[in-house]
C-alpha cells in the first residue's frame, strides 16, 4: 500500500475468470440431520487455485434430479464438483447418474477393481463393494489417499465422496492439477460504525471501484456490534488503494478501522 | 413397535407432501469466508411443521442470478425461503430482485417505516436505513423479535436476513403459520458392520418398503468405524416395522444394532 493512491484509478486488465459449481448430493443434508462441512472447504480450496465458486446446490438422492442438475450445471460452469453418493449401498446412485448425464454406460474400471482387491480380504469383495469400482465410460480415477474407493472425473465434472476427511484427501491431491484463472485476493476492514452510517458513501466508493467487489457484513458478538467490509479483486495494487479509500472513509465518519488481510 | 410386524406390509395411504427450496444469497458463503449456519436450522424447522426441504442453492449477490433463480424455484416448490441481502448497504439487493421476479415495484411499507422510526434516534434514520422498509408491492412483513428490520413474504416466497440469530428469531415466529403436509418421522440404527456387508440385503429391504426411505451413512470416529442406517417415512407403524426388519438384518449378519429415535 502506498500513500499515493491514484485519485482516478487506472484501468485494470480484465481478469481471467474460471468458474465452478458444487453439487452436494444427499438427503441427510436436506433433512437437517447432517450439517454440510464440505462447501466452505471446497470454496476456499478452489479460490486458492484461481477458480471462483459461483453456485452451490444441495440436491436429494433422486436420479432424475441428479441427472438433470448435472447436465445443466456442467454446461454453465467451467468446473463441477459433486460430493456424496459413491459408496456401496442402494442409495449411492451418483456414478450411475453422472453416466446418464453424459450419455455413456457405467463400466468396471480395472484399476479401481485392483485397488479394492488389495484392500479387502479374499471373499470380502462382494458385488456391492465392487460397485465402488464402477465409473462412467471414459472417466479417470482420482487418487484417494485415505480409503480404497476412488473418486473420478469425467469431462469437467469431478465426483467426490461425501465423508469430509476422505473428500478433503482427494481434493487436496487434485486441486493443483486444475486450470485456474486470476486468483481473487481479499482484504477486510472492520469498525464499530453501523452499516446505515456507512451505506451512502460506501455505495459511492463501490461505483468508483467497479472491479473491486465490496461486501458489507454486520456482526453482533458479546453485546458488541459493528461491520466488516470485505474487498475482493484480482489486482493487488488496486485492492490496496480501494482498501485505503475504505479506511479513510471510516475515519472520516468517526470510526476506528481495523484491518485484516486474507484471500478469498 | 410390536413383535408382530407384518410379513407383507400393508399399503400406506399416500402422504401429503409439501415442498420447499432454500436460497442462500451471499458472496461471502461462496468465497468460503463465512460458513453457512442457516441451512441445517431451516431444514429441521421446516420438517417440524411438515414441510420437506427438497433443494437448497447458494447464489451470489448478482441481480440477474437472484431474479432468475427466484422465478424458477417459486414455480417448482410450494415454499421458497431466502436468506441474506436485506440490509441497508449497496450489496443488499434481495428485496429489489424479489420485486423484479414478481414483476411488481419496490415500495415503502408504512409499518416497516414506523418500526425503524421507533428504533432510530431523530436524524439517524437516513435514506440507506429507510431502504430496509422497502418491500415488493403486496408483500406482508414478517415480525422480527430481535432487531428492527422485518423480513417479508410475497406469494410463496419468504425473505429472511442472513445473520443467523435474527433469521432464527423471525423463522421461529412464522413457522407455525406455514401449511405443512405429513411430517417425516425418522429412526436410526447404527452398527459396526461395513456398508458393503449390509448392502445387498439392505437393497432388498428397501425394495420391500418403498415408502420408507433408507439411507446408509458410514462413520469414522476415534479409529472406530461403522454405519448409521436412517429410516424416514410418514407412517409411524410402518416405520417401526421397517426399523425392526433392519435391526433383525444387522443381528443376522453378526452385528450389534444400536437404535436412535428422532425426527427429520
């Protein structure tokens, strides 16, 4: 950050934007029985490699809904990540639905079968467990460092398990192979002013910095209240200058700005 | 539960099904900065009054996306609940988007204005704060027991704030006014068997009880692993009988069933 922030900001080059959608598949999330832990993790991980999560959906274990949703979002976003429904039981229908969405058959993947064979004792690898080696024709396996069942990738769709630590293990290994665009950087400034006190000037500031997204999030903790302003953009210098403008605004309105630094 | 569970289950009357979709509006959820806390709460609260959450979406603070999504889901589901984007700042665009989705103007609601007037000292109720009293024409206010900004309802769409404790306060007051259908009851049975060991017999059992949804969820904790089977349905007797069948299956396969009781 410099003291000589430009009065009229220079024009930034348009950022390279790569988008993603996450599909969380599972009745247990929609019933409220299980709280999803995967979305925030994937959101942060994708941002690390320059991919913007643009939408997430939680959908039930219903074939028609899964097929239609996958088919819609794989056309609208650069990447799609699904979680859930790839185990051995009757309610694990994600692999078949992905195959149907791509119009290809579900086939036994020889490498996935070998992985399962090394994991189970003779006689334990029954027909149900072998289902975990079935993938849509043309899919590539995603290495699973924790358990024996791999996820898989077909086209721009990455199919991950729902169990959080296993999902994380697979995603951590695959994320650096994803082709991202410009990474979104963020900075935040908090103060004890009310949102309504800041709103008019903040809106004017947002208009002046159209390429920096300014979000305003009130907080209430321990009887204390205030607002955190989050600035996000791909150009580090412009982000710094916009943050400086926000900080100056807070001071001008009698507030005490507290800065934070971050990504995402 | 009785010892005389029917061998051939009697036919259940078709349940009255009322559906809902939740829209979580906010860039901060998609960036991973904030973990959503509202979805699981709404899922459980809706189930309490006989409404089934069928889908949830997390969407960004972009007018076009909000308008299109609201317009799509309000036609597909009996109820729609949105969270986020109803504060006083430039990034709070939900009310305008809902108005656009319904094709009506955004108007100042006199009762909402009066609420704000009682809350703020003279001079503090500026134009930005007055925006919180703007609702789509024809909308009804939703009482807010915690802060001064009401949510609102128009048609089958209920618009709630994103701050969890305020959202909860409003929802708790409105939920008993919602017209639900048959409530989904649930029971669960856990055991230390592997999913693959149970899978084939469980699939057969699911076929025999088509109106009872049987979900299989593996767990891994403290080096321990096993599976929780969750049974859900609207007919208490049939649910009990199906649970008994699952319990018997676990015993037959050498497992030790541990029952839980619940809703949702």
